[in-house]
C-alpha cells in the first residue's frame, strides 16, 4: 500500500525543521506583552517628547526582535525582511492604539502609529545595513 501524499507535506516538513528555532520569536512575544501592559496603564502622562521617545525606542526594539525571529527561522531576503518587520510592528502599533481606546484616561492617536512605524523602520534599515555588511566577502589581499 502506498502512502497518501498530502499537499501540506512540505509545510509540515518546514514546521518540523523550524520548531527548534521557534523560540527565537519568544522575545518579540514577551516585548509585545510588555507594550500591551504599559499601554493599559492610566498613570499620569509626561511631556510629549517623552512619549515620542518611548514610542520610537519601544517599536525599534520590537522590530529588532521581529528581525531576530524572522531571520532566525526563515531565509527571507533582506528587503522583504525589512518590509515584513516594519509591517508587523506597524500593525501591532495600530492594534495597540485600538487597545488604548478601551483604557480609561487613554486615547488612540494616529501620530503615535506614525512614530511607531518610524522607529520600526529605522531599526529594520539599520539591521539590514548591518546584515548586508556582515555577509560581504572579505576583501583582504591574497
């Protein structure tokens, strides 16, 4: 009797091969949980520049952690990795602003999403530049 071959066999093989490396996504999930927790707090607001700096740093870190997970579990080309990382971080920023609409004393702000996207894009572009630089062949004289 011949085995039944499913169109999902390749997908299952891919998942089994990469299960050992899925832990690389855990730091991103942990940081997403931290952002969720912090955005549900109703504490006193600080100066506007502090909020902007926090958003840039928080989403640059999130993009860096997404980069770690994506590049560690797939062989996505650098340009696509940048686009995916920025898109994921921006979508999370949008969902975070929506989440804030349910928190007393907090309001969603489209400007925050733009700042989140800028922080994510800056980190992703720096990581792409570092990645390109580290994969160049050595130019030492023979």
